[in-house]
């Protein structure tokens, strides 16, 4: 189920230790995550962590919910009318995302076709040279 609108909520006491802070949390909508993905330059990658930090800053909250972010990414990936390069979003360590249709095999194929190198010799496939291929955090054109 995809959120139709963004929700800002209090970080529960039980989750403060997990997030390392108290305050507000964003549960991003499908449309908000989609809008951010549209701003990722071609031939660059983004991480789920980058998406969460960027949205937290945009909405002036302490954190963005990682579960809601993954659900939005999964919904975007499953939306046959979407032409976004969702497969250019990887985990923070460069690991491929098994939540996408076709799992990591599809993502590896798409990334390889776009010139990214994938290490599939380990238990979990990863993008090689991740840092060199990431959206430039300091010079990103993403704005509030």
C-alpha cells in the first residue's frame, strides 16, 4: 500500500534508541519519493540513506522512516506506468535491492547496461566503486 500523502509524526519513545534521537519523523508518500528520484542525474546512483536524509532535511524533521521509504521505492518499481530509473537506488553499502521486481538480478542487469560494475561474487551483490558513482551530496541540485 502506498501512502497518498506525506505524514509527519512523533518518533515514539520505543523508536528513539533505534533512530538515536527524539523529534519528528516523515513517512514519505509515493509521490514525494518519486519526485526526488526524478532529480537524480543520469549515470549516478543514490542510496536509500541519501533519500531519507534528503527528505528529512526537506521536511525539516529529524528522520525519514526507512520502512515507508522502502515501500515507496517498491511501489514505484512495481508501477508499470513509471519510467523512472528506480534501479539506480541501492542500499547504503552498495548492496542491490531485493525488493524490486526481478530482485537483484534485474537490478544488476539494468545497472550493468548503464555502465556500472557489479560484484556478484559475494553472498549479496554490490555496486563496485560506489562512492565514485553516488549523487554528489555537497553539490546535489536537490532543493527543498
